[in-house]
């Protein structure tokens, strides 16, 4: 995988298509879906509805078979430059 310091680079998303995603991207407190995926390695990426917002996520994974999970990073953050608007 193309992981550098806990972050996936643009090339990862350019060359790896999504295997599953919400049918409708909606702004709700809870969103749940059921997916049937073949065995393999997957990365789950929770997101906020609005860009550049930080939030806490509770991610639950249910599997009918034994699954091995791993946290890549507990604290994910991005440093965005401050933008000043001039009138």
C-alpha cells in the first residue's frame, strides 16, 4: 500500500477504485450499510458531510467470518493554511 506517515497519497486513490460506498451521501448522525466483500485488505475511510471539518467517528464492523483489523492512526488531522478574504 502507498501509506506514508499514516496518510494515503493521491496516487492511491487514483489507482484503486472504491469497492463499496453509500448509495446516497447524506448528512445524518448515523449511516449504516451492508456490503458483501471478497476476502482481502480494505481501508475504511469515514468522512464528514462538509469538507475540512473534524469529527469523532464510531466505526463498527461486523463479519460473518474471522476478521483481522488494524488501526492505522488514532489521530488524523490535516494542517490547512489560513485563508483571509479581502473585500
